[in-house]
C-alpha cells in the first residue's frame, strides 16, 4: 500500500509526456484496429477500403479525444491536488470505461445485433489492449529517461566536486571531449598546452623531465575549462601556465615566453592575446 500512496513523478504530468502518451496511443490504436479489426469494423471493410480507413480514423479520433480531454483535466487537477499512484491508476481505469462505452455505441451503430453487455465486454478488452500497451511503454521510457538524466546530474555534480577539491589543492585537471578525466597535475608542474588539430598536447614536468600527453579535445574548450586558473591563452595554438614564465622576450614584432626549462621550447605570443599576457605579467 505504500507504493499506491506515493505521489507520481512530475514528468508524467508535463505537457510533453501527456502529448507523447496520447499520440503514441493513437498510432498504436490505428495499427491495432487495422490489423485485428475489433469493434465490428470488419463489416465496414466489406463496403470499401476508403470507408474502412475513414471509420478506423473516426474510432481513433474518438478515443484519443476522450484521452486528451482526460489528460488535460488531469494536468489542471494536479496543479491544486496531489495525484498518487492509486489515483493515477483509477484515472486510467475511468478512461478505459469511457472509451469502452463510446466504442460500444459505435459497435451497435454498425447495424449488427449484439448484446449490449457482450459488446461492452469486448470493447473493454480491446480498449485495454489499445490503451494500456502504449501507456506502459511510454511510462517505462519516461522513467528510464528521467533515471538517466538524474545519473548524469549526479556524475556532473561529482566531477564538479572533484574539480573544486583539486583546485583547492592546486591541482589542474584535463578532460577529453566526452568530459572524462584524463590527467590531473599540480599547477607547479604544468608547463603549457598546444593545439594539434582536434587534439591537444599537454606538457608537464615529471621526474624533472618534460613529458607530453595527447588527448582528444580542442584548445578552445580547454581554455573555457581552465578559465579560473593561471593557465591562459597566449596564442591561437597555445596556452601557457603563467606561473612558469620566467622571461618575456621580444623579437622584431613578435613576443615569446621563456619558461627557463631545458628541453622546453619558447612559447609564441600573438597580438590578439599580447595585452592580456602583459597585464598578467605586470600584476
């Protein structure tokens, strides 16, 4: 009983989910009636193909009109009242009864003499198959989507927490294009980052020797992730750890940054980023 007293998730009451459920049920109903010919529609098929399809569309529109009105009422009702699983199930059951009653009327109007109770029983069985199957499939899909969304949010929150903790310890982290962590290095050991088409080369110190790691990501995206660090863009193809810069050297109309480490090349500074570099060095 605890399950039935729980409030249903909000994603089942959004306009998007309600629209998808109704349209999915309509498409399934059309195919179901075309194939299995319930509600005495086989008698309409004897007239002509056009009349048969028109009558099937009429039945589908009738049923979906009832479902759409019911869902609109549910949507407004949910704004002022809570809807538990028990109420939701009862609501769907009432939809089934209303549709079955409407389809029973349609069946009797075909001219075929049927007992009303028998016609309603058959209509209820067919309507249950038409409505419940797409409803269950839709609800399952919505539940999986919501679960995946919440898992992504948990992973993102975890990554942010790890990144914040790393920044607090002076650690700079690098991620690939899928957002997966590939390298964490102390800011004192990071040298520079260079672009290599759709990849970046990360140069850092390890055992007093410069090392390189290549990973798939863009320099632009990396610059956005490192916006709050001392690793800044100095060229369209380079980012440099400004704390490692020892010398700013000018050659004719160009500037270069020297890191003063053997085996590490000088990093060029383009005019686009020269003002920002100068400003940082003057701080």
